[in-house]
C-alpha cells in the first residue's frame, strides 16, 4: 500500500478546549473535499476534553503536502494555532 497515513495529536491550551475543537471540526469539512484525501477524521478524547486525534489517509505524500501548504491551513493556523498546546505528528504506512 502506498497511501500515507497521518496521525496528528493535539491538546488545547487550558480554557480553549471547546473553541479549538470547533475550529478543527470546521476544518474537516474543507479537507475532506481536497484531491488526494481518502479519509480525514477528528476524534476527541472522552477523558481529556480538548485532546484530539486526527486520523488521515492520503493518496500520497504529495497530496498531504499540498494540503499542508493550502490556504485553508493558513486560515486555520491564524484562527486557532495559538490555542494549541502540545502537538505530535506521526507519518505512517499500513503494513498489515
């Protein structure tokens, strides 16, 4: 399989949990329409409000890189980037 799987884990700064999740949810609808996006899910922890995990599947790295450079991501970073505390990004491939 040549798909790129991206796992993005973010924690909202205290007091920004709901606002960050709302901004991220708005982003999902845009990203799902992009060329090369196979799936794009936003999941929130039941134990830690504001802790989210994006599970993304892209046709290839080029499609993901185009997404990351897109105007929708610039707008998201401008609107919500300062609300994000901890962040981790994993780029993976499915092996089984």
